């Protein structure tokens, strides 16, 4: 049986790589993404470890390829509603939200943003800046076409049904307020689930002071501060203005609660230190960790180089954050049981990777299991890590469990290998 | 002389990083001085010495070669070759009695729209101050 | 030049129209000698625009097309397709960027217009020197040679073999199964017993499309993607050589183990009852946990990270298998004292930590001992001394098990040379791109998977093997031809001096030397078109098919006018 169509759920690096490989094999792919842009979490990083490679430079050719590939149909603002059938003949209903902006007519000129009277927190930018109710998530977003947020758009939420500021600014007839959500019916031989991850909500751990002390940041917020195309264009503009003399990075936030190590945080925390040493060379950097999880071939060398730059790596337990006058204080218990304190002007928390919030619901729709941590369950963690208990449905990338980009891509390619192998 | 000197600058940009960065500068509506003309190539390693020297001899007051940051080259190693060739070119400019700062090598990534505009504007300013290229000849092909 | 160039300026709504005086542009461009027609259009990338261009190409009998609009990164493919549909070679086309890099960057309309004119003129000069390029199609052999018959090699072979694709599986030792075959048990929470390895071996042996060569090695490799000529030599007295042809090669040669005998601090080979993890596996396999004296031990110390400091990387699997050992010991005899000494606990997979927590619950002790561990004789027992944050401490045990680092397997360097693929600083095979392409090498058609690439566990090796198979199944399809890059380099023999500079420059191994003609030759099937060779050729003998010297010189010259 020739594989004729595959549904890929999630357009992050895993989903995109799998789609491109299938397309190359001549298989048609329906790639659905719940957000209004493709790229997943990787496009939020400025650099990726261990070589500090520019994430945008790395991912944008892949994004371009996906959008221009004749064998891949991308459906944005789309989620699975219902799945019936079995391997070789899945019948899937997709709920596609209205974008209100035509992907065909819009050329990405951005003339519609300024006239919009509504500003909301930009979730892509972790709330560090605002965007209009009609906007693209970030500079360089692909596709370069905005979407209207119907919850905040005055016209669409009914607060001002006469507002058509964006439509009036558009020269290409790209805005259509009458667009409706729709249901797509897709048939596919296989389904690849690449829905990625979320990060542990650091608000749930008051001992770290997030939300209480303005200069305590979560890792993703810091990634956006660090990014050249972010809200501060790579400048470390803090919530509460302060001279950066000491910065503390706390690993394993939420590890105890979740019961597993998230595999990537030690390395990205070292990446942060590497960047900070370059950006604020006079500042003291401290890293607080439980165990160093640095298993990649070149990871240890990177860690050692970071340490040699003068970054203090402290193995400890019971880390908590307090404040004394204007300073943040990081309190911890070292290997010998002694309590110590370090003063800091900024604290960055590296939270555990957790299952995406829709994982449980999606697992029920697909008829596959979740493991006790909430990630999608493999058929056999040892011998069939990307297969699930349901034939024809695969789970790849961080949807299966915490892992870094190369391992996610290997899983994406493996799922395609199995799909193509079985369909001969 | 009342006329303000408008320099002519050639910029060789690699397709994957610096050209993308230039595009981003444009789509972010950043103002970039028009003195620089962009010549697109696939990789900064394509730029051989003759191309740079010919540009200077034909009247370019400045030449900018831009590629991916070291380690980020789309073809893995190309920008390392560009870097080495460039170091050699700098020496050649001395022999030609040309100010070495008329040649510049910059690493600009696809996300660095702002940096692109800063690099080009500064380079344009510096070349304008340096004045017309003293070794420019009548171009003949 | 007898060309008829058509130049079309896109208004792009207000984006170009409002910021550039298009009529002035057209006036200037129309005056040029080789420009047949210069027109404007509201939106060229729209369906109407594309139709318009197609009609214009036919109507005006254009030999070259120039479009002045947005960035080529945006719509170069779009308009190339239009050319194809209109019967014009798509490489006789140039897209001039007058939006992102002109209209959007220059607020002054006069300056922007002048710049647009300059760019369009330069582009016209360039396109006049474009040549029509035809995509090639190359025959390929779908068969695959897999080097290494461990779990990775078995998985790859089983995944690939089919009635239209033969797999040649080459194994150096006399049996399949590799290192996994030497284990007594796999990690229990990962689902299964070792019978799974045996089952895979049997499946491979029973598969009519997999030809297995044991006690054999690959002794020669020539050719390129789709067309490799490989010689397989068998060991032994009647060493025969068999020549096969394959379209791809997958390297799954696995790993070796660091020899702790190198370091006297661990006492291996000097102190009784100090053994390596592999020796311990053997003991467990026989269900006989005994000291040299023949009695069972009452206490065991498991030391992690052996060789980590020397080699400079963590081997990822040792913490887990050391915990597995501890569990097994406790299961055999619950009152045995078990201590694990480690530098850092590496538990990166989602179920690892729970397994570790269970071990602690069984009373297994975990001590962060740092990297300076000293193993000494203490009568009939063994003393393990360690340094913990400046404080010296020690434990006394009956048996010590050393968990050594994973190292590249023997023969890695020679194989890398034969295949022309690189090794990284750790000595393992190097991925072409550590992040985006962990299975490929710079040599197209040669893939690497499993521990041959670096320390990883069995599930990860299996995933990588399936990924390698995915790469081959999607690109090397029986009956389908390979369509390589079009804008490649080519070498003009008359100018080539045979200096071979380009050979060392090419990252993809796409250039070879012809000793008879004393020239270098570009393999257009695997050339990626970067132009590194072009830029470095001292004779200027190498031409980039779509970025030639005349094209670039003309563009520069016009821009400087």
C-alpha cells in the first residue's frame, strides 16, 4: 500500500523536518499547527547550544522550504477535533480557526498594525511587550501574514462592531471579518504527533520569588530578552532598572515536583551564562544545580569553557530566592549541608519541560495513552520509542518527553522511516 | 567644492544569513543609506580576491563582504575561507596604497536586521569621511 | 547580445508604488538597448500577475525575464515556475529586490527611485549573461550497504530491506548483535528482555533481501550517492573479496570501552575483585555474583565516570546501567551493601529518575564523589577513597565495578578515511550538522547511526537507525532518479593546472582529481553550489554555473556607474 497522505500535528522543528522528508519521498503531507505561525519553540531562541548557532538562520530555510513545498499543505490555527478509522485509513476532522486575513492576498506590508486601537500582551514575547489585536507574532514570523485575535478585536468581540481600521489600511483586500471557523476533513494513512512541550509554571513555586520580585525571570522570558528580534532587540532591559553586577541562574526548577530531569536545562543555562559573560563582562554569574546533565559529545567541553570564563557552578539543594533591600538573594544548601547566600541583581529560573497543555485531550481523541508524567506514551520505550499503542500513530520530539533538538529531529526522521518502510 | 561626496559601496552578501538580515532590516523599515549596492552570492566563500580588487579598481570607494557568523555557515565552512581570504586582501590593500578600512568583513545573521542597518550606515559614514577611492580607474571590461 | 529582455516592475500595493516613482524607472529602463519592453503591474505574485507574465513572455518573445519586486528569498521560485510554464528556461530570469532592500529602506522617494534604477540596470546587465540550465536526472541503485551488525545495523537493515532493495550487512566479528548482544538484561522499565535482540538477529538472517557477511570488513569504497562500488573482504585463510554496488552506505559500527587499566588509580588488573562493567554483565548473565575466592561479595561499590575526565565527555548510559546493576545485586541478595560513586548523575530520559528513586528506596547509597577516586587494597577487601568538596572520605567493600567511558570502536579512523567522512574531536563520526542533521555526513549517501556517532542508549540508537532508513527511503527510491542541485560548479580543463586546491576546500567531497588529464573534476551529483571552490581556484578555472564571473562583474560594474 503506497503511503498517500500523512497528517503531521505541530509545525515545530520535529513536525517540519518530518514533513519535508515525507514530501521528498513523494508523500503528500497535511501539516497542522495550532498557532498562527510555523517554527515552534526553536524560533524563540537567539542561539542554540553547544555552538551558539543562530537559531533563526538555522530554522528559516526549513520554514521557507515547508511553506513553498508543493507536497505540503500547511493549516494554521488548526487542531484535531476527531479521529476515526485505523492505520492506512484515518479519517480526521480538523477545527480550523478563522484568521480573518487572507494568506493569498496579504503580502506582509504591516500597514494594518498601526491603526488598530487595541493592544494586548504578546504571548510569543512572553508578555514582555504588547502587540495589536491584528499582528504577527514577531519580526520575521513565517508566514509573514498577521492574524486577528477575535477575543480582543473590538469588532469581532462585539465591543465596537463599526471598527474597521485595519481593513481600511489594507491595500490588498486581505482582511475579511466575515471569515468563519471551519472544519476540514482529512484522510491520512499515518499521523505523526509533534506537539512539543510547555514549561513548568514557575508561579507555582513561590520559593523562587517569580512574580513577587520583578527581576526574577523564567528561561523563556530571558530567551526573548536575549533575542535580536525580541522586544528589547537583545538589550537586557530589566523590569526594574538595575545595574547588572551579579546574575544567578537556577536549574532544576520543578524537577522534584515532576520527578524527572528535563535533559536540556543545564546546557541552555550554560548558554545563558556564555551570552551574559559576553554582554555584561563585569558581572558575576552563578549557576545553581542539582546534577549536571551534559551528555552530548561536545557538551562537557562547552560547560568547561563556560566555567573557565569565571562562571561559578554550585552543586546544591534547597535553592530559594529572597530579597534584601534592593538586592535579590539566592539562598542554598551546599554539598556539605552548609547554608549559604549569594546576592544577585537578576535571577533566571530554568523550569522543567512539561507536556503541552492539550496533550491529555489530544491523547483521548487519538486513542493513545499518556505516561504517568503526562507525555504521550511510546509503545515500547526501549524498542519502539516513536510508535504508540495505536498502529499508524507516532509521537515524536518533546511531545514524547524532554529532549534536545538533534534527538527530536532523529525521532522525526525515524517516524518517517517507519512510515515509509511499512507502506511498501 | 560644494557637492557632498556620495560614496559608492559594493556589498557582497551571502544568501542564507546576511542577505536575509538585510531583508529583515527592510521589512522592519529601518533606514539604510543607499550608497551600498548589494550583490547576492550563495556563500561568502564565493567572493574571490579578484572580485574585490576589481570592484575597488572600478571605482568602489568601499567594499563590504558579509556572511554568516563563524560556525553558522550554511555550507559549514565557507565563511572560514572568506575570513582567511579577507585577511590576505587587507595586506594587498596596503601594497596598493589604499586605506585598509575601505575593506570590511562583517558577520550578519538572518535575525540581525538592526545590526545590518548599523553596519552599513556606519561603513557608509566612514567611507564618506575617507573620501573618493584614490586608486579608482576607468572601468573597462 | 541579441537578447530580448522584458522588465516588469511590481507596484506591490503602496509598498513600491508610493515609495518609488515607477514611471521614471520605466522611462529610464526602456531606453536601454537590449530591453524589449518595460511595464508595471499591480501585484505580480498574484494569479493575475503570474498569468500576465506568462502571456507577456509569449507575446513579446522574450529571451530573458527581469522582475523588479520583492526579495528573491520570497518569490524567486514563484517566477521561475512562471518561466517554466511559459516555455522560458527558468534560469534566464532575475528577480531584483526593490522592496525590502530599496523602497523599504530608503525614505526619500528620489533616492529610492535612483537606487531602484541602479539595481534594475545592474540586474539587466547580469541576466544578459545568464545561461539556460537544465536539471539533471541520475540513475541510482536502491541497495544499501550497512557496516556494523549490532542493534543499530540490524534495525537499519530490517527497516530498509525489501523486494526492490537489497541490504548488504557487513559485520567484523563472527556474530551479529554487537554490544547489546553481550548484555544480560536491558533496563526493565524500558520494556523488554534481551530476547528482542536475538529476535532481530533471527529476523535479519531469515530475510531473503538481507545478505549478511560476518567476519568481514569493507575494504574499499568508490563512487558517490546512488552509485557506490564497495569491496567486502572476509577474514581468514580463504580471504575472498566480493564487490557490490549500493546507492547508500550506513555506518553503524558501534563503540568500544575505555580501558581503565590505563589509570592505576582504579587498580584494574592489580587489585583482585576490581572488574569492568562488561565483566560484571557476564557474571550477571551467568547469575553468578562471586569474588575471586569463590564466595559471594557482601558489599559492592560501583564507580561511574571512569575516563570521563581524560576524554572530556559524559558517556550518557553509565549512570543508568550502574543503577541497573545495583538493582540486580539487591534483587539477588537484599542484604548486600551497594554504593554508587559518581561525578554527576546523568538521568536525561523521562523514566530515569524514577528508576533512580527506586534504587534509593532499596537502600542503595549514592555518593557524589567527584573525579578523584582512588581504589586501594585493604587486606582481603578494597578501600575506595574519594574527595568530596575538600573533605576526604572512604568506604570499604568486597568488590568494585568500574563503569568506563564509551569510546569510538576500533577501526573508526580507517573507515572514516575510506569513506572520506570526518571525525569530530572525540574521535566519533561527525554529523554534518550537529543539530539539524544528526544522521548525515558531508558525503551524500553516507549516513551514520547509533553509538558510532557518540554515546547513546539503545532506544536512541534504534531511533537513529530508523532515521537513517527514513533518509534513504525518502531519497533513494527504486526506479526514481536523483535530481541534484542545478546551480553547481564546473571546471574548465584548459585553465585547470591540477593544483588540487579545490579538493581540500570542498566540504562535500564533490571534487576529485583525474591523474591522467591532471585536472580536477566536479561531481555535479553531489556538488551543493556554494562556490567555495570557485572563490579559491588560483587559475580561475572553476565556474559557478549561476554565479559566473561575467555575471557578477557586470552587476558590480553597472552598480558603480
